[in-house]
C-alpha cells in the first residue's frame, strides 16, 4: 500500500510535465490548424480545412525533407557502423574509453558552431580553393544539397555511432570466438552473428538521426543558402516572420503525422528482421 | 580498419581545428587569415551581449539537467511497477516526447503558452492584491526555456535509466530483500550504484542538449537570448573571428566538463571496488 503511494509520488513530476508541456501544446497545434489567420497574424478561432488544402504551397519543403532526411540517415549509418565496430570489437581496450570520448566530444559543441565550420571548409576559400591549386576550377560546394548532406553526416555521426557501439559492446565476445572456432570466416561471423545482434543499435541510431533530420532547420539554413529549403525552414518562416499560426500549425501537424507513420513502419520492419523486441520496448 | 577510424576522426576534428585556428585570426574577416592574435577573445569576453547570453544558457542548461535527471530517474524507477494500460499511456508519451522534432515542440509550446498567458494575464491583473505590489506578467523567458528543455531531456533520462534497470541483475535486489534490507536501503546500496552511471550520463546529455539547443530556444526564449541564438544571429550578420572565439571557448568548456564527468565515474568505480 505504501509502495503504491511512493510510486505515484515518483511519477507526479513527469506526469505534470507530459500533460502541460507535451499534450496541451500538441492539442493547441491541432486546434489551431483548423483555424484561420488573424488580420495582424496569430490565430482566429474557426473550423475550416483551408489550411490543409493550402499545403501544396509548401510542396518543395516537404519534397526536400523527405528526400534528404533518409539519404542523410543512410549516409551517416554507412560512415558510423565501421567506426562503431572498430571501437567495440577491434580497438585496444586500454584506449577504448578515450576513443569513444573522442567521438562524443564534437557532439558536445553546439551543432550550430560545428555547422558554421563547414561554411569555411566548403566556402570559396576552403576546398574549392584547394581544388583550384590542382587545376580543378569552378567547383561550387556551399549552398548546394551536397553541402547540406555533408553537414548532416558531420552533425549526426556521434549520435549514430553511440547506440551501435553500445549494442556491439554488449555483444558476448564468446559468440564471435565460437563462430570462428566452428570454422566460419570473419565475414560470415560478421553477417550471421555480429550484424543481427547489432540491429537494435542500428535501429535506435537511425531513428534518432531521422527524427532530428525531419525537423532540421540549421543545416539547410546555413549550408543550403535558402536554396535547399526544409520543412523546418518553412515553419520558422511561418511562425516567426509571417506569423501565420493557423497554416503553420497545419504544416507542423502534417510533419508529425508523416514522421510518425514513416518511423513506425520502419521500426516494424526492423523488429521483424531482428526478432528482438527488448531494446526497442520504447515502441 | 584502423586507417578508416583515423580518417573518421580527422573528419570529426578538422572542422573543430578550423574554428580554433581562425579564432586567432588578426584580420577582421573570418575566412582570411592575417596573422596571429587573441584580440577576438577579448572582444567576445568584453561583449555584454555575449556574457548575458552565456549566463542565460548556463542557468537554463544546469536547471534543465537537474530537473530532467531527478524527475526522469524517479519516473523510470516508478514505471518498473506500472503495468497494463497506464504503462502503455506513459510509454506513448515518452515515445512522442522523444520522437517529435524540436521545432514542433518549439512552435507548439510558443503558441500554447502565448495563448494561455494572454488568457491568464488579465485575470491576474484583476485579482492581484494591491498590498503585494506590482502585478507580475507571465511571459516567455527562463521558465519557458527550462520547461521546454526538460520535456525532451526527462524522456531521454527515463529511457536511459530504464534500459540500465532492465539490464540489472534482479537477483541482487531480491537477495537484498531476503536479507531484510528495507526498500530504501536496497535502493541506496544495490539499485543506485548500478544505475548511477546511467543517471550521470542522462545528466550530461541533458545539459548538452539544453546548452546546444537552438531551435526550441529560438521559439520560446521570449526576450531572453541564449548563446546559440546570439551566435546564429551573428552568423546571419556576417562571419567574424569573434564567433570562432566563442566557439573555441564552448569547446574548451565542454572538454573540461567531460573530463570531470569521466573522473567522477572512475572515482566511483574505484570506491565500489575497494569496498
């Protein structure tokens, strides 16, 4: 009986936070998305589907996001997996912690400042200047989708490495020995033992990166030069510049729906492949 | 394999090196290196806007990290014993809090709080007793920043700590109870030492998230300016070595914190081993 009260007490702050800072704001967004824009911006109560009917006005933003977010996630995964594998399996145990910290440290500096660095590197006096020295001229990197993709991989790499590392680290090394003792070549051990057991980490990493990318604003704003426009950029424009809360809410609600549908489909696929539910019990 | 790892580390660190290098640029334009100087550090540190923004960011990040690790850990512990439909509701809320892009949380919090404040402020004005002085006005600022940051980070702490609890040896808790330890004592001597690294990791992640966050703060900061907001608007006005100097200092601070955390973790491990 006493335990029950302690439990309730322990849950109270979290419950309050979820209700006031999550449920209430999301309900407001849904309600506002059926409203109308006030004459001076903001919101006027109404019940209309006009805002949703108007969504094609922001088609480019949706298209760019739905193309570049998955591409960026896959690119980050391809770069991250071998590194996570190296850290968890191959690296000298004495340096493992240090090496892991070195992956995480960049993540500790603001994403804003790390993205800012690429304005230098990809800008006119960076890589294009070096290419000119070896005779390749007229290369433009900054303000292209490529620049945005580089920024994405760079920004989200630590987030991808970490969960994969954790799942590989947890993996019982004796399984690898057993597999090689039974005569499996290294690649087969990797494909049949290591890879399947690291799927929860891969899924978690992809999920984290993908979600953050769906709402990305900074990287396209700084490296895309207004040409690579994401949903996030459209939202900033709608809420902070044109103050069209009703239409902005409709765009935001659509973004959340698209994202939830994509992610839940994806997770279902991943879980079927791995046959392991424990690590993704969150879903 | 090793070569690949070295290449990735270079990829991760060269941009940071570029930031640090250009922070020592004597020239006025960030991308044109004209000799070594530390004058931009002086400029950044004597800039009241930078110092204000830094203070705001530190206060918000620290408060967020404390609240998130405290509330997140207690929720994770309590959720262990919650089953059925209620558990599913909590799981859904945790899931949504983590899933939803920061930008959506930012705008949703903005319009919800502004609407609520517009409703409450006239009421407050009407009922506020004269004797208590000036009528307070609810506004976006520190509280909304901390509240919005705590939502995501608390959910993150719940997930991290819960994963650690799931990986914990249940037999130890049962053994402790069999040996007549009170639940509180079992928590302090068995559970806490095992989940402590997860709580600390959660604290550090929460601090990082809050300190780095630009997008949520961009919407809910009101008249306050956090460091990322200041840097973003500076970049918009033009690239200067002052931004590099700020970036370098942020990097230095983060490194110190991370080493400190590592030291704490190791100290604990040794103490536990010695006992």
